């Protein structure tokens, strides 16, 4: 029993040294809700968008896949950590030995043919003494991979929510444009009717009538294109929401398009919060740890092993003191010749580290480019929007003048209607610029790693 006690105490000591303190894990659901960043989307003051974001959070398959990859990564880390711990197993063996011939030991000792039962029930334990810290380093490397997967999950939330919001506001644009397009078609029909009357009176040529007919067809074709775009966008939204119960997609096209402010300048350190930047850093650390593991694999390993159990020839004697079986030892393992396999593996990991370094540098450049591109687009669309609003004021003045002339009998109704059409076309340009500005701001949000743009620098 002293041997058993000593063996158990030794393995308990080894287990205690190799195990690390269990950390309190944050609630995954709470972290994922944080990734959704509803505080930012509430800036749009759009209850319909808010509700859709919650449906997306619940149903989207890409987000669910990202969540499952986190769970998979956690189990891989646990598998790696298990290799740092003692391995204990119970193996039983019952066999019947039949010898049909005599056995001689020397000249004087003879064992005639016999049969016997052999009962063996040992508990075997082994533990690799992590002198060089190779197993611990390997687990740290796998933990870095898990951290990379966690950032990939955050990136997926930023991407999916941003893509959905862009599609949603493109749907809003289509509905607003269709309403204006319908008004344009009705006005053009009236202009065509008046042109036919004027042609019948002999005051204009047939060419003028044909031009008005062509313009009507153009407006109808534009309406068809917008209707087609709306149908495709609606299907995209259904795909992202992954909800078969949604038959029609509602939007806030009856309300004003939100005016979201954005910073005039973006600080350079904003890229440090981007998921791809953090992933590049984690990958560099992961590859560095792998190089250390490959170096430590060149060193000898030491396996601590032991066995305790019972070995008897009769079942009645199996658990007697005389049947007690125990052993203990240390097995050094060193590879004398492996054909250069381990050295090749070390060089391979070093090359991977250099590749990770280049990927990090490329990620930094790409991050700056994406942020700058998104900011430039937002600024240009914002300027175009302001210019379109100023042009609308001029078109509105022209329409009021044409209407006043018509009311006073100095102008014609077709002239007034043409002026109204130009005003409506300018309104279409404003809607297009408003939505393009909004989508470029969403792209800027995505490029900054999901940062709340309201809290960055000074607003324009």
C-alpha cells in the first residue's frame, strides 16, 4: 500500500503543477450582442431597421457558423491542454494458457504440459515531464488560434450587419424612386396628351410628339429597372435574415432618410480595432510559438510512467496482497536520426512566421486603404448631396416661375409640366446621393472595425 500511496501522491503533484487556474468565461450571448453594436444602429433612428437587426441576430446562418467555430476552437484548446496532464487508464486482461508440451529449464528442471488462467487488472498512468515547456507552448499556440477565430466571429458580425443595412437602405431608395418615377410617368403622359392635341391643331410637328413618346418610354423603362432592382434587393434581405416567414419586406421609405454625421478625419490608430488587423497580430504570435515548439521538439523528452493493479491465477486470489502489481519508472526519449524531418519542420515553421509577418504588413496597408477609400467616398457623396440640394432649389424656383406664368396666361401647361419633371428628376438625384452617402458611411463603419463614428474626431 505504500507504493500505491506514493504513486498517487506523485501524479497528484504533477497534475497540480501542470494545471492552470480556471478562468471565469464571459457569457457568449452577451459578447455576441456586443458585436451586434445596436448602439450604433440606433443612431439611424429607424425602428424597422432595429427590429430586422434582432431577427438577423437570431436567424442568420453565417453568424451561427461563426458561433459554432468558437465552440470548436474551445474544444481543440481543451484537447491540447489534456496532453499536458497525466494520462490514466484501466485495462483488464483474462486469458487461459494451454501448454501441450513439456518445458525444460536447464538440465534438471522440467515443467510438464499444463493449463492455467491469468487474471490481470492494472491501472496504468503516464505523464510527459514538460521540462522544456513544449506542451505548454503548444497549448498557447492553439489558444492564439482560438483568439483568431473569435476575431473572425466579430468580423462576421460587422460584415453581415453592414451588408444588411446597405441592402435595407437600397430598398428604401428603390421605393422612394419608384414613387417619384410613377409621378414622372403620369406627368409625361399628360405632356404627351397635350402634344397630340397641339399636333392635331397643326402647331407642332410629328417629331415633337415622337420625342415625347420616347421620353415616356424612357421613364417606363427606368421604372422597370428600379422594380427589378427592388426585387433582387428584397431577395438579398430575405437571404440575410434567413426567415421563411417574412413574405414582404417593410422599410421606412415613408420617412426621411437618416442624416448620419461622420468624422472629417480618421486617426491612424483606428485600424488597431479592426478584426483583420488583430487576426494578423494573433497569427504572428501563433507562428512565433510554433517556431518555439519546433525547436523544443529537437530536445529529448522524458515520460514518467507507472502501473498499479492485481495479477493472479485464480479469481479468488485476485484482490489479495500477494496479487498486488506495481511498477514505476522514467523513460527518456531522444530521436537520434529522423532523416532531417524535424529540422525541415523547424525551417517550415520559420518560413510560416516570415509569411505571417508579410501578411501583417499587407493587412496594415490594406486597412489604411479601406479606411481612406471609404472616407473619400463619404465626403464626395456628401458634397454631391449638398450640390443636388442647391440645384433643387433652383429647379423649384423655375417651376414656381413657370406655374405663375401659366396661371397668368403667359405660359403653357406643357412648359410648366416639363419644369415639374426637372424638379422631380433632381429629387431623384438627391435621394440617390442621400442613400449613397448613407451606404458610404456604413462602409466607413465597417472599415474602422465597427467603431461608432460619432465618437471619432470632429463631425463634418
